[in-house]
C-alpha cells in the first residue's frame, strides 16, 4: 500500500493533473539544479571533506521534513543519532576553525563554502522527498535529465557570461590536454553519471538501502583530497576520531531504519507480492521516520524517501 505524501499529491493531482505534474517536474528540476551547483561551487571554497561532512546530515533533514509534512513523531533513535553525529562533526570542525590554510573554516571563503554545502543538503533533501512523493506520476530518468540539463545550461550560461565574457577562445587557449580530459570526465561521467546512478539506484533499491552508503562519501573525499590535492582538512587524531564517530552514527541509524522498514513490510499482508511501479522508488517513509503511520497514512497511499 502506498502511503504519505504521495497520497496527498494524488488527491491534488485529480483536480488539475497537468498543473500539478508541471509543478512537480519544475520542483525536481530546480532542486536537482541546486544540488549540482552547490556540489560544483562549494568545494572551491572549503575542503571537500567538510562538504561531505555537512552532507551526511541530509538523512536527518529528510526525516524532519517528512515528519513535519505528515505530522509524524520522530523516533528517539533519530535524535540520538543526530546528537552523536553533531558531536562527531564538532570534533572535525572545531580544530579546522583555527586553521588559516586554503579550504579551512578559518577563512571567510571557508564559511561561504560551508553555507553552500548547507544549501546543497537542503536542496538534495527536498529533491529526494519530492521524487518519492511523485512516484505515481511515472517520471523517467531520461525525462528528468533532459529538463535538468536544459535548465542548467540556460541558467549557468546567464550567470557566467557577465563574469567571464564571451571570449571563450582566449580562455580555452591556456588549457592543456589534461584540462580538456578533466572537463570531459566531469561533464559526461561525474555530474551526469552521478545524477543518473543516484536516481536509478533510489528507484530500484529504495532510498534506505542507498543511504546506507552515505558514510563512504566522506571517506572518499578525504582519501581523494590527499591523493589529488595533496592536503585535507582532516589532520589531527581528534578529527579522525570525529570522522569515525560521524560515519558510525549515520550508518547505524540508516541500518536501524532499514531493518524497521523490512519488519513492517514483512508484517503487512500482501507486502511480499506487491510490485511497485518500475519507474518509481520503493517506500521509504517508514525507514526515514521510523514512526508508525498516522491516520492520514491509513486512509491513503504513497511513499517517501530518506
């Protein structure tokens, strides 16, 4: 049975189907664009490890948004995990504030990057919630990608023209073969591949399963910063311990949420034979919030994301 926001979207869509489909598509496009721009720009201001550290809080942001929209009570396990994660993050961030090196939070640019990371988390969380809530609309990966890329090209061109001008030949004249290769990899593999892989993984596996791997992004950011940039914001034993605490906390909460969702699904009659829409993600409302369904949930159908 579908639950939550999707039921509300279905009820609204019956009155004005085209309007609500257009609004849903616009919302997905805008939030996806916010995630992309934030992920591109924020590492230019602050260390990538700090960016990924902030993004680990997305799972809690999504759960809080869902609880507000559906009037669910959040489980105490979420607040415990959020508190431990906040403590681990403080262990990483506090020593970094006293540093004045590039990419640290001891500079104005570092805090700008931190703020952009927060905006990215909010955009990504809202995009995931909206994607799950509109699962019944049958959006395909290709459709979302076409709209996202079209809007991104128009918006980013309008932003960069006043800053960089139109003399692209002069700018490209100083690029080496390695620069062109990096540009090609970023455009065709990293950004497009990331969006495609994320949407496909969420729709096929469900957001709880995908979110279990969230902690690995922080580890990858630290390792790649060392290998490619030769430096990292994580330099002390206290920061390493903070990283370990943060990853363990987020992963433990997501595993608990995942197990809760599995138990509820197993106890629901007919759950084993229910087949979700091919182009939509599995229900994750229970995993994200971990609470019992409210009265609205029992009267309607729909799923959310975590």
